[in-house]
C-alpha cells in the first residue's frame, strides 16, 4: 500500500460530526415552515464550536388551501455528538386564514413572516445522522387580524443526514 492510498483511507474514516459539511433534513416546525425539508451547512469555527446556517422550504395546511413558505437562519452550537444550540432565523411563523361568514369555510389564507429566537439540542452521529429539537419564541412582522399577540411560541424538530 502506498503512502497516498494510506492517507486516502485515513481521510475516509473521519467522523462526520467533527468536520465541516453539507447536511439535508426534514422536519416539523419553523426551520421548514410547518413541515418540509431543509439544508444545513455545519461549519467548524473552533474546537467543539459550530456555525450552522440553514434554509428550509415547507408547506402548512390551513383547513383549506395549503400555504408554502421559506425560512432561513443560523445556529450556533457547542459540542461534538451532543450539541447545545442557540438559533435565530426568519421565516413563516403563522398563517392568517379568512373564513366565509355564511359557511365557515376558508376562502383565503396568507403566510405571516417573523423572526425567531430559540435554544435546544442537536445530536450528530459519527456516520452523519442528525436530529435536533428547539423551543423559543417568534415575533410576527405584521399584526395579526385576530385578537392574538404578535408573539408566538416557536418549536422545531428536524432529522437528517450530513452528506460530508
């Protein structure tokens, strides 16, 4: 075995939870507005410190038409396999549904965007499988027509695979 082959074999054995790389996932919550998919890039910034930008695309049922939405943000994480995460992002946080006065059926729906701050946990296995859960609060950019507050709880659960 040559030295080049030996180095290539060692490089292939590197655990995915210690290197920078692209990850794909799916889940429920504000990363993929209600449910959908997302891309993450796990960037090592120092030993056990990570910067993880993400972008998600999802759909939300409203009792009538399905609404599509996007979300994006960045997580800061500490740890290797088990990571403590602080997250901030922007995306669809709620849906405003207008109903017919006669039938009560939904006639129109609009996505409501906002900003979110959350904290949680992420597990990244040596082989690349990851799962995370976060809880926090979101603030809507526009005032909801109903008598609800602009402040809403924010929840997220996603799982996926780190490609490299």
